[in-house]
C-alpha cells in the first residue's frame, strides 16, 4: 500500500508516496526462502506482488525527484540532505534487481541499506502529520542535542568491556587443543578483537 500525503508545508514537497508496508512484507518473506528468485507458494506470490508495488512506487518516486531536480536546479536540489536519502533509496532499489537476478551476495547488503532508507523516508512523511509530527520533531531535537554526549559514553563502555573480554580470553588456557591454546578460538564470535567489538556492539545496542 502506498501512502499519498498532501500538505502545504514545503517539507512535504507536494505528494510523498512510499509506505514501508510493502517493503516489510517483501523483506520478511524473502528471508524465509533459500533462493529469493524462487516463488514456490502462495506466500511467495504475495511477496512478488509487494515487490512489484515497491518497484512501481520507485518509478513514481524517480519521476517526482527528476521533476523536482529540473524545477529547483541540480545544485539547489542536492543542498537538501533529505534529497540524498531519496535518490540513494531509488538508485539502490534499481541496483537490487540485477543483483537479485544473478543471485549475488551483495543483494542482501543492498537490501539492508535500502530498508533503512525506506524507514527514514517513512519518518519524513509522517513528520508533516498532525498526529505524530510534533512528537517526531521533539525526538529529533533531543537526539541532536544529546546523541553526541551519549555516543561518547557508549563508546567508552563498549571499548572497555570489549578490551577486557579479549584480554581475559587470551589469558585463559584452553584444554580443547585449539591452535592458539587459549579460549579465544572456542567461539567464532569472539575469536578476534574485531569480532569481539562487533559482538559487544550487538549486545550493548
């Protein structure tokens, strides 16, 4: 389903369409299949419909962005940060098609970034509504003021626990006969410092 929102606010930029529902349905369904190019059952047919709707919405969005780029000028268009989000989302959706056809692993990384951009576009759309718009604006202001301070504290705790875990694993002997002779190689998620950093980030987040 596509959301069509009209508002006098210039932030809405006329009509904005692209509901995250079709992307949600397509994403949840495709990860349950071994090969995303196969459509063996009814749920897969539903995914195909969602994918077609997403691509149609992408074509409409591309048409809208091209018109805006012509109307405002190339330089003025890219002075707005949100336009980068719009255009990046459109381009990545197009790139996903050949990656899906050849079944390249990069289709999943592209899909992950695209999904995040779609959610950002949805937040932008609802920011002009009366129901949740004001609350979203308040949240954005809080994030702008406090996120940098929180990031510093978060990083200190992240490095502290990750570094301590790494040193403990390196210094703990292992009786299983691993290559290093320590606890470091027992679990793949903690067999190196970068992996411990990633695991710690996932736990803290």
